[in-house]
C-alpha cells in the first residue's frame, strides 16, 4: 500500500553534538534555521520505555517539531496520507537517538509514530507550532489517533 521513500515537506536534520570533559551540548532549535510556519509555541518532554510505541496519529493543523537526543534509540515511521502531496502513499523511516541525534518537523496531515528500540527509557522533546488543546486548554485536541483503529492501514510492526 505504501512505497518507501522521502515525504514532501518533512524536515529531518542531523544534529551536531559538542562534547567536552563536562558533558555535551546540542543546538536543537535556531530561529534562523526554521520556516516561520513551524515556529514552536510550546515545548514538552516525554519518556518512552524500551519497546514502546507512540502513535500512529496525525494532526489537522499542527506541525510537530521533534528532537530525538537520547538516551536510547528510536525508529520514527511517517506515512503520507495527503492526497494532494507529491509523495502521497509514501512511508519514510528515520532512525534517531543518542548516537544519531536528529530533529524532525512533521507537517499537518503526515501520520507519524515512533518506537523506542533501545534498552533504556528514551526521552523525546516536541516543540509544536500549536498549543495543545488551544489557549487555556479550551479547544478540541488537534489529532486523529490511528492507533485506536483496529483496521488502520498505518502499521508499525511491518517496518524493518
């Protein structure tokens, strides 16, 4: 159903880790390196256990701006279900985490999931361009949760 490839409008950026005897530093976000339409308005951090997947889901209007920095390693799976996209029906898989830190900007309409494929708890930072549930948390949450649909065509297990 989906062909493997790159999804139009998804931005994957390798991050440089600057290490010294004190530890390390990574620049995750710079205003001069991101399209204004993806500028973050909030940030949250989640921890995901080994073997656990989050998603697949998508957003109507929100773009997610994920940072996978470690610890652990993640497999991120993206599916382009946007019928007017040049990469419609494409699946993209990205590996990221402690040894290969990356950011991903996932535009609205691109279904996404990630799975901790490491052996320790893994941290994920997200800096979306919309407030969760709107200002004051009074609006409807902007997401379609495909993981709740037993007939979903967005399957995590079939990705090697």
